[in-house]
């Protein structure tokens, strides 16, 4: 499982949830539910990585996030 940041939001224009992966340029998916958008983008992440490998392009490492508790 890849640990890329995924941003999910509702789009009134598309009437769907949009899931974007900021670290992978152009990697995004949609879904009628939050869960479906997440499921769809997980597939697209794998496809993005496979295509990048086939084309010999670099694959960004997932950013390491640190939780800070106050």
C-alpha cells in the first residue's frame, strides 16, 4: 500500500467527490460517494505508478508526515 496524501472534496460542478493525489501530478479520480472516490483513486495511484515505471519516469516518494499533539 502506498502512503500518498489524498485530498477528497465534494464538487458541485461535477456532482461527485473528487480525490486528488498532490504528489503525483495529474493523479485524481471521482466517485458518487466519499468511499467510492477513495477506492477509485487507490486504483489510479497504482496505474500512475505502473505507467511512470514503463516510461522510465521518476516516482516521487510519499512525503513523511509527522503528527504533533499539543
